């Protein structure tokens, strides 16, 4: 993303704050590349964080901040919270940032992060139990189960009941979990990045709002 912004030009007034955290210089990748982009773009503000600098690492030259990328660091550094936030990293860090940004008042639609495989991150606390129970039918297996709202999404509901469904990112970004919705309606508590085909739903991001039937 940073290369794309660099190539196409960072618009005036659209400052980019880039926080990059590793343990020390021996683990930092693209060091000179990041420096070059930052030097070429006055609207890019690069902040390299070393949580455990080595003896050969010099603050101000190799890195800027001793510590990890955290909400406290963002609050101390940014002029406010009026930004779109994109981040990727270890699950604990992403979970802390997602929850912290939400508590800081950042709208959910402005918080974007990427998780790989089963290492997913919950954007919100688990939903309350549904007032109405809905019947969820999995067409291929013939299973008919009662949805009570205790699962976060249809994918987790299926897995908890022994129904194997395909998935990828588990965050509504890739479309791998798309299933044909044969009957009923679903709702997306958090709007996914990927838009499924008409008549399909993303099981990793949706919940039923009526009795439904899936092609799975």
C-alpha cells in the first residue's frame, strides 16, 4: 500500500503515519526502502519502533522509538483519531489495537486489519443472545439447527455443530467462505470488504435474521 501511495503521489493534506515495529535492527526488513520513501514524501511520517534494540542499533538513525506499536503510542504521536487505521501483525497486538481504537472512539468502518488463516481477531464483543430462534438448514448435510445468537457468525456456528465450510481470511475480505443462500435473509454486523455475488452470503461475517437455508 505504501509503494502504491508513493508511486501515485500522496495528496496534500493527506498525511500518512507509518508505524513499523520489530525487536531490533536484525529483524527489520526494507530498512533503506522505507527511509527512501519517507525522504521523498514530506507527507509521510515514518516511525520505526524497536522493542529490544541491539547494541549496534542507534536511536534516531536506525529507529525512532524504543517500545512496541500500541494504542498509547498512537495517542501520544497522532494529532487525533480522525484517521483510517490499517494494521497487520501478531494476533495479540491486533486485538489490543482493534479494541483500543474502538474505545478511543474510532468508527468501526475506519478500522481495517488483516488476519491470516484461523488467527482471527474479534472486532466487537460477542453478540447478545437473539430474541428469536432461527432455523438454519445446511442443504448438503441435511442438518437443521437452531440459531440462538451465541455464535459470532454462521461460519463459527457451522463449525461448532460439525459442519465443515470453506474459509480463508475469516474477516470478510477474500470471499472464500461465500455460500449460496437458498432461503431467508442474513445481516452483516460489520460490513465486509468483499461483496459476494447476488444470492450468496459470506458465512464468516453474517448472521441470520430469519430462517435460512444454505447450499452447504
